[in-house]
């Protein structure tokens, strides 16, 4: 499908087609442009130049080791204090059991984050990574947000690079990208006061990349931020990616409005989600992969997003808590069959990927039809 590209976007189209970088003013103009189909077409062209007609998914399993947290970010519906009846923490043997079960059904990645627990010692986390890796070294461990790493470094009384190196030696494969929220301080203070600054978030990922590690990164959008704040956020990610090349992908996260203190009633509209993904594809020219996160946007819209710049629909997940406690009404899991069908219907070749977005299996047309 191709759409008429208005004059105001032709210059940006020429730049991206020539492999030239668009700047922040271009990105803002694109976000403000009301012609979603034209924007989507530019993003789709850019995506196809990088990823051809492939779109990926991963067989992964989420779990949270605990929701106890010493912070109280205003937007967070997940964290609990020790006095709360619905607080929880998983013992390491229970995590190992979940890992074994995941492995038995073909899961390749465990995605594990938690709150900043008030009393668990640093040794608990090193034992957790060691024990989980011992289940099977092929099971890729994608764990901890930047704020958790800062908390763990504080517990260990060691510099962040030293703590990261220790976790890497124990088998940590990737950091998660969570916790970036919005970098602009004025907004960050209103949604996540007390959390790490933008500089601290970027420094943790920089240190991890310097050790040879890879990670994803995120942006929480659709709350109190302006469109300019989204551009500013992506600018800082693009700059770090220029420096390290360590980000595997970018995952914009649509804000969920329930059970928190932020005075916003609705999650972003479908229009807003698609334009944000499209602009991310065009502006983040040094990122190979842009993920349509079905947990926040629903699988139907994630499928549509494959024609608006996204090339990945994330994974099976199995047990998501953070978005669902904030009101997401999406299912708790996707089956591989559903993801393959969604990707194939969108006219793409489904590719099962690993944590690093490396292909595990590419489904030909006939195979995908049979699977779906
Ligand atoms: S967002 Fe993370 S750090 Fe903030 S309160 Fe929730 S669990 Fe704690």
C-alpha cells in the first residue's frame, strides 16, 4: 500500500532515503504531523531498508522476584511496602522451578525485574543469577533495570561497573531497558520522584555496553510529557547508541493510567502509539529494532504497527504484572502460534529471535501457514 506523501514530509523522506540523519526539529514535525498514513509509509520504507520484510518475536517468560520497593514512584502501580497484604517475594528455588518449566516448553529467555527490596542482601541476587544460569546455560537471562543495578551497587558498596562485571561473569546476558520513563527532569520529578536521573540511567547502560554487554531501552509515553520531551528522550538514547552501539532495540511503552497518582485518565490512543513508533523508526536511525509492545498496545495494534516502522512484537511473556497492575486489559500471554499468525497476516516473514535479536528460526510461508 502506498500513500500520497505531503510536501512538508518530502524533505524528510529524501533525507531518510539517502541514509541521512533527521534532526530533532524533523522528529518533532513528524510527531505533530496529522497524516498518520504518510508518516507510517516513511517509517515502513525505513524499516524495510533495515529488516527487509522480516518481523520477529521471542519465546520468553517474565517473572518478578518481588514487588517490595523502598521507592514510591508516582506512576507505579506495582510496588508494595512490607505492610501491604499483596506484597510478595519469590524464593530462589521457586524461581529455579519457573526456569525449569519455561525451558521445558521451549522458552529461550527469562526476563526478571523487581522492586528495590528493603532487606535482601547483595548475595541473594548473585545467588539468584548463578542458580538460574545453572538450570541451563542456553537459557538467556535478561534481568534488572538501571535503578535496580544502582540499588545493588549500593548494597554491595561497589562501583556500578564492578557489580555489572560480577553479574556478567555469573551469567547475566542482558540488562532490561525498563525504568527510562521520560528523561526530562521536570516531568521525571512529577512521575518518578526519587528514581535515578537520566544521566544515571544512561551511565548504567554505558557501563554495561563498555563491558561488551547489550541491552534494550524504553520510553514511557502518553502521560504528562510533551511531544518535545519524547524527542529529547530519543535524542539522548540516539547519542548513547552513537557512542556504544550497545542497544539491541527500542521499546516505547504506552502509559497505563490505573492505580497510581498521575492525573491522566487514559492510556495513549492508537494514533499516538503508531505515530510514536513511526517517529522512533525514522529518528533512531542507529537502532536496528523497534518493538511494538503488545502488552501495552494490544496484539491487534501491534500487528498494525508492523506497517508503521516496528519490526518486532516482543514475546510470549506468560506472566506480566507491572502493566496489568496499572490497568492493562491485554491477555497475560501470547502463544507462538498467535504471534506467527499476526506477523504473517501483516505480510511479514515471522522470525523467532533470541535476546540479542539474533534469528533462532525463520518461518517460510508454508511452515508459517501450517503452524498458524
Ligand atoms: S517504578 Fe520501580 S523503583 Fe519506582 S516504585 Fe515502582 S518498583 Fe519501585
